[in-house]
C-alpha cells in the first residue's frame, strides 16, 4: 500500500519505518526542516534501539522517504496517518492544534478517496473533529473516512511493540473501512479488535490511566512499608503472583514520567470534567505521582543535612532506560530540588546528556561515566534504571566516593549486598541499610 505518515516523532517515525519494512511504500512528512534534512541524511532525531538500522535499510531499498510537502504525500497515498504531538495545555486539556493543522492540509490536498487514521493520542470526539476540519477545507467534495488506531508502543522498545503488539485497535464507522486497516496489519498476525471511533479513542486513555494507577498504587504502598518496616519488593511479589493483578507496572520508584502517562491522565481528567464527571480517583492518583520526587529528595535532605556544599552524583537523566527522551523526566525535578537546597550536582546518562543540557540548569556538571559522577561525592542518587548501572563495579564506586551513601530511586540493587560492600543504602519502600 501507499502510506503517508505525518509526524516523525517516536510514534510517526517508528510507524513509518515498520510499515516500510513490511513492504509498503511510505512517505513520512514533517514541518521541521532540520529534522527532515537529518532523516534524509540518515541521522535519527531520537534514540530508539534498532530504529536507525531499519530506517537505513528501507530508505536504501526505496520504500521509505521523507518530505515536508504534505500535499504531494497525501495525493500519492491511500492511507494517511496523523502522528503529531498532542501536548497538554496548562489546564490539562489536550492541545489539538497540530492535529487540526494536519487535517487542514489533508483537506486541501485530497483528490480521491482516502482513509485518514488518527494515530496520535487524542481525546474522545477527535475523530469527528478531524472529519469536520477536513470537510471544511476541501476545495471540492471528496469522500474519505476517519479511523482511530491508537498506538501502545513504549519508548525503548517501540519497534518490538509495533511489530508484536498485544492488540491492534481499529475504530471505524463501518466494517468496510476497518478492512483497509485489517489488510495493512494482517502481516503482523496479532489480535485485532474493531470498535466504533469513540471507543477506540477511549481505549488508549483508559489503558494508560489504569497502568499509571498501578504505579501510583504501589508507590503509596511503598510509603506505608517505609513507616511500618515492611519490604515493598516482597509485597509486590506477593501481589503480582495473583493472576488478577499481575506483576507488570508494580515496580515502586520515583513515579511515572515521559510523554504519555502524565498528559494522558490529565487529559482524561479534563475530558471527564467536560462531560460532567469528576474523576476523583484519577486526580488522587496524579497527586500521589506528583509527590514522589519530593519524597525522594526529602529523604536525601534528612540523611545529608544540610545539603549546602554537598556533592551529589545523579545517575540517569532520561525518563526511562533505552531512550534519550527528557519529557517529564523525574531527573528534572530531582536535580532542581537538590540545587535549590544548595547541593552541587554531577550527572551521568548513557545517551540523554545532550537533551538534558537543554532542560537542566547550567550549573549541572555532566560526566562521562558513573565513576566520574561519583568521584568525591557525598552521595549517589540513582534516578533512571539503565541496565549498565545494575552491573557497575560497586566496589570501585565506593572507593571513589567521599561518603558511601546511595539513594536508589528504582530499587535496582539488593540491600544485603550493599550492606556487605559497606554502603549506607536508602531505597524505596524498604528499610535503610546503615553500614557500621
């Protein structure tokens, strides 16, 4: 099939590359001149394992191309995916300005029947909104359909999630329209569910809100464990073995971040309110998440007080491992609170340093390794659970620190091992280890 994907962020670029790899002819469109130039030169605007190789392979084979000309791309395509950003406004409402701009461009360019697919995460009712915008901007009446096909990919494993999703959701007005998407996705041989458009839009928000709720729930339990002397890791194992609960998203830590969970939760709260429903449960979940970094830094303050002139090595800056994405990363707040308390911060991240420079204060010193960040430090704070941190030489880490104190925001290391190695170790929802 001939496919157009508008937007070359995580969703759009991965979607375009995977569809091309499945044998389709794909044109990816973006309004960012530098991004398109970089992609045409083979440089990736984002870090995602396996993406660069897939893009290079399909570009060389002529199945994948990049352009800023949305009109030409739409006219050459049977299916047009909208995969642009939908950030939150200050009140939590989803900003659909980018979606609206794309819909206008599609309406002006369309010359034959086309299936328009909302891949961006959008609130209930956006399908009709897009339909209205396209209709109002057509130079002549041309039939089209608008389909909702929400994505469920995770940064860091986006290609795997796109090739082997748990389910493919297709929201369409008729079975005939849905068949176009069924045919496109058929090579993946994954479970597919066909719904109406509003239900498909709701599935994405409901799924993300539920997963975010599991994270906030186990973090609230972790707070109680700290006060009661219980071990949250044992609690979550006992809970996770219940098939009705499962272990996924029960990992306590600094809370959720990134580009999806925070804005999707806020958007669902706003959507519910606009429909006359006060989503009290979700509002409470968001508040629990909001408190996580403050709780973490408060613990650092209590142990090291005062923080004036203390040196803290911060390990991990991206919002999660295997990505360079700094959107709503917990490190931003942690670093900000530490600096405000008078501490000096040395930071290390395997891939996100360049992006971190754009959002963190200029006083942060960036290091080339874990050990450089920890050298002469009064404590190390682990914020992002990169795999390389799990396997660092802890004896060497201790030897370069001024004071062997570790604050583990992701429960990456085992308390008993840290005790044997002579660390003072503070983690989430577990008794602190005070070395003798």
